[in-house]
């Protein structure tokens, strides 16, 4: 899929943006703090996901303005579709989102319609950084191909918070132990569902990432990705999250209940799981070099894009925000060669980007939130 038209006005510092992107390559060029990342962000939120910068709702609207309007048209295999994403003060929480003129209940209902994969400098820490980032990565990836997943993941977090609060109360003698049961039932069923979907996604991820990693390491290194569950010793033969699987989850919660009371939080569950990588059988966490971590982070993102393409028969848009300049030339070339049949948006400070001079595309210059010049 590719964006055919993008109009943005009042989203952060962006003003009167009205562009028809190239179906393949688009470069946003400009000095610091001019609005390049804001433009990438305005595209990103049209995929139904929250801002990758964790921008609060009120921060999305121009400080000096009242409304933020984004209009994004995209072409998929069948037809052109249009997303409108509007916000206004004072009720910034309410987002008016329309897909082809039909108002959606929430931005997350956009999931699965317009897809993109984003690479930011922070993503380069995906492999090296905290498990929380990898869990978020898998959760987002699964949501992109399974619309209903996100709401379960959100509910799980809510229930978990309530269970943790109750654990503290039990610890202080303010609540009785039996009160935990209602939360455990819900946590177990949602946790089992999340475990199974994340596990199945990891299998897909592994098959793509393995091939890509083999290529980036020039055949020298073998990558294996495994989903690490704090609840299930083995997820291999699990088919249905209900019944036995939920039961097993519940038993795990029961077993760790006393530990949980002491700790004041839930020590086992999908919120403690991880995505583990092994290179030539050695755990990445303990043995990978800085370079291997970087390669793996890039490959996880590329694999995410390939899975989206396979699931939807449609390539996602690729957003590369300030990321190329962080990579050495061989990794730059690798990434670019792997996305050359997709629509790509790249931000950079100068126009010396390592694209083949023959490749066609569009170059936009951004200054003070406006497109000041278009080239090609
Ligand atoms: N809500 C907002 N209203 C107006 N301007 C904003 C808002 N949020 C951020 N900005 C401005 O956006 C600019 C940063 O844009 P950004 O896209 O991050 O720049 P860059 O071109 O470096 O990627 C800063 O000048 C900042 O003041
Ligand atoms: Mg930026």
C-alpha cells in the first residue's frame, strides 16, 4: 500500500501540508526542530497506534491553535481509501476518526487498514534494551495483524494493576486473600490468550528474521528467536488458550500467590515475558556485541514489515526517522535493499542519502512546520 495524498494542518507545528507522496521513495529534509518527525508521526497515528513518541493528546494540537486535522489517502491492492484524524480543543481526548467517511469508535479501529512500520533511533536498542520494549514490539506487531488483540492487552494491564493493588492491601491486612480470585480468573484467560498469540507471532518472526540475519551476517551467523514465557514451560503444542491452557495459567498464579503478596506485585505472567534471541546458540542478552544487537534490532523491524506484507498481501509503508545516519554504510545498504519495493518515508538533515541516483522519488524540504520546496 502507499500514501497518495497527505494533508496536515495544526498537528503540532505542521501547517498547510498538502503533498502527493511518491509511491516508492520520499525524503523529508530539513534542519533540526522543523517538523520532520512530526510529519512522520502524523502518518504513524493514522495506522491507529498511539504516538511512538508517547505524545500526550493535548501535545498533538498546535500550542497556538485549536484544531489538528490529518487527512491521509492511501491506495491498496483494490482501491483508494481515506482516513481523517481530527482533534480539537478543549476536548482533546475525543478523536474524530473517519475511514472512508464512516466515523470510527476509536483510533485503534484503524488497525489493519493502513499499516506502517517505523524505525527510530530508539528502536536500535530493541535487542539490547529492556524486555518491556520487546513486549511492546510484539504486542504492536500482533495488533497489526489481529485487530482484537490490542483491547485484550489493554484490559490485561488494567486487571493487573488492580490485582497488584489488592496484593498490597492483602500484605497490609486490609483485604482478604479470597478477593484475589476474581482477578485471577480474568488474568488467566487473557494471559493465556496473549501468550498463545505472542508465541505464534514469534514463530513467524523467527522464520523471517533467521533468513535476514543469515544474510546480514553474510552466512556466518545463525539466529534463533524464542518466546520466553514465565508461565508456560513449553508452548509448542498449545492450540487453544481456553480450557487447559487457562487452567495452567491460573495454577501458576496460585503457586506464586504468596511470593506475590510479599513482593507486592504479580511476579509471573505475560507482563514478565520476553523475546529471547540466540546467535550461534548463544543468548544475545549475554553474548551479543553492539553490532550484533544493532543488526538484530533492524532485522526484527524488517521481519515485522515482511509479516505484515505476507498477512495482508500488501506491503506496509516504511517510516525511517533519523535512523539511517545512525547506521554504518553496510547496514544502511542492507536496510534499503530490503525495503526497495515498498513506499518509504525518510527524514534526514542533509540530502546525501545512500540511495541509488537512478531510483526515482520525491524530496521535500521542511522549515517551520511547512513544506518550503519540493524536488523531482
Ligand atoms: N503541540 C505543539 N505545537 C506547536 N509546536 C510543537 C508542538 N509540539 C512540538 N512542537 C514543535 O515541533 C518542533 C519539533 O519538531 P520535530 O518534528 O521533532 O523536528 P525535527 O525536524 O527535528 O524532526 C519543535 O520546534 C517543537 O517546538
Ligand atoms: Mg526528528
